C-alpha cells in the first residue's frame, strides 16, 4: 500500500510538543523557591549577627568622651567615698561593745521627740516607707550589693589578665577610653540584669509610693489652706478692700481685688502648714518618746544597771513617763517655733539637706512618678 507522507505542518508541531515536554521534565517544582525563602528567614546569616555585634563598640566609641569624664569624676571621688565608708565601718566596729543597736534608737527617739517638727517631711516619709516599701527595698539593696561585689571581683580579675604574655597587665597598656569600654563590658558580663532591674524597680516604686503619700498630705494641707483663705477673704473683703480701693490710684484699683484674694489664700495655706507641722510635731514627739524610753530601758537592763523585772513596759508608770516625755518634747518644739537651736542645727546638716531634697521632690514630681 502506498502511504502518503504527513503534511509538512505536522512535523514542526511534533517537534515543538517534544521540546515542551522536555522543558516540563527539567523544570524544578514550583514549591521549591518558597521553601528556600522560608528557611532563609528563619535563620539569620552570620553577617547580620556580626553587623549587630559590631554596632555596640561603635556606640561606646561615640560615647567615649562622656564615659571618660564620668570615669575621671568617679576616680576623683572614689578616695573620699572609700574613706567615708571606712570611717563609718570603723566607728560602727568601735561602738559594738556598747551595743549601738540599742542606744541608736534611743538617740533617734530623742531627736524625734524634741526636734521632729522641723523634719515633718522626713517623719511622714519614714512612716509611709515603713508601711509600703521597707521590706522590698531591703531585699533589693541586698541583691544590688551582691551584684556589685560580683562586678568588683570580675574587675580585679580582669586587672590581672596578660593575654599577650609580655609581663604587663592588659589594662595598663590601653588608653583611658578603651579601659572604660573594657570595664563596662566586664561589669555587664558579671552582673545579672534581671536581678538588678527588679531591684531598682522595687526601690523606685517604694520611692514613688512615699512621694505619692507626701503629695496627698501636701494636697490636703493646701486644700485646707485655700478653704481658710476663702473664709478670711469673706471677712476682709467687706472691711479692708474698700479702704484699699480708696487709697489706691485709679489706674491700679483693678489689682486690689485679686491681690487681696490671693493674699488671703497664701495666709490660709501658711496657717494650714503650721497646723500640719504642729500635728507632725506631736506625732514625732510621741513616737520619739517611745523609742527613747524603750531603747534606754533595754540598754540599762543589758548593762545590769537595772533588773529585768524592775520596770514593766506595759505598766502605768512607764507609759505615764513616756507621755510626760512626749509632752515635754512637744512643748519645747512649740517654744522654739519648730526650729533647730544653734548647736543642733550644725550637727543635723545632713538630715536638713535630706528634708530639703524631699520637699523639692514632693513639689516637682508629677503624677505617675514622672518629674
């Protein structure tokens, strides 16, 4: 039989179909690229990590002048801080045979009893802190001190390193800027940031609680003063304001009314503050008399100046003596006008500075603990 050849147009079609099939056979699966992309995202490349690690030295290098200045200031003040600490430690050890844990509260009680009205802010702060944050702050300070000791040990160990084995410690062969950066790294490696952060947060929250309590007392005092000022203004406005209007030039008479009103409010706030100071003085005299009497009694009993059963702390005689001592201290504060006499004012300069700092904090810190 005779077979006619296929049309010429059929040959290219078969060749194209075979080529298309071969191309489909050699193509990679369509799901491969997304898989590779996901794998690349889940594991960062070493170059990215290296770039992130090299950023920290760059930041420290830019902050080098400030860090050097801070380190220089710390180095200059370190001898004074160490000397003060050693003096306090030696004094405390020298007083151990006399049991300062007992006569110390007695001394504090004496100061509170006779001079506590001057330290109204400190007295309120101590009472608030004793209730709200004393335990947490004590534990936080212990944690911070342990981390400081760990950092000191690591720094001393770093001072002895000699990695190039030339007989000279590495810390003595670098510049001050490099030394500051190196010590920052040593401290960062030796301290626990979680513990330090929690401890600082506990201390700060206790401080904020104290400031909030003091602000409540201050706000109550101001509110009372404004109310008293309004009452005084109602009396003065009918009697004194017309006289002032007649004796004031016409162009300034518009200031008479607001001036009298605000002057009355200022007088009311001052009077309310004096009342609050008197209340604080009475409270400090009562608490100070208790501390002084009980501390003195414990001290006398320990040193066998008195028998353990001679005086009953819950008896009528002992509590009456505390009441008489408290009234004496309160009356002496009133007689001195809630001020410190000359010798005591010099000896209590650090406590006076703390009182001033607390008043500034109460007056400047906004709600929520932000200055």
